[in-house]
């Protein structure tokens, strides 16, 4: 899965949870989750749930902490997917 696909999946999850219509044309990977997108901690938990369900992955809670930008979330997801592919789990 490409970084672009993960980015789009993230935006879809945000749109579902926040009932918005964000698109890659107006959102930058460097945007901050809370400051730029207005995502609070409860919403982020829901977004993680949607992403894990949609992408067929599980990310431990400790890896989800201290992520402040879309870019950092996308990178964690990409690493997890690549690890699963390398282990033959995907």
C-alpha cells in the first residue's frame, strides 16, 4: 500500500468520524491533528479504530502515542503494513 493510499484512508476515517469532507487537495501531510484538523483524543481513538478495521492491521497503543501530524500517523501505518507483508501476514 502506498503512502498516498494510506493518506487517503486516513482522510476517509477522519471524514467518517468528524462528518467532514476533507480531501487531499486541501490537506497537507504536515498538518497537525489537533491544531489544523481539530481532532480531539476521543475522535483520534475512533479514527484509529476505523483505520485498523479498514486496513486489517492492529497497532499497539504505545505506538499511537505522541503522534502530532498526519505524516506521523501515516508513517506508523505504513511501517505496520510493511512489517506484516515481510512476515507474510498480509
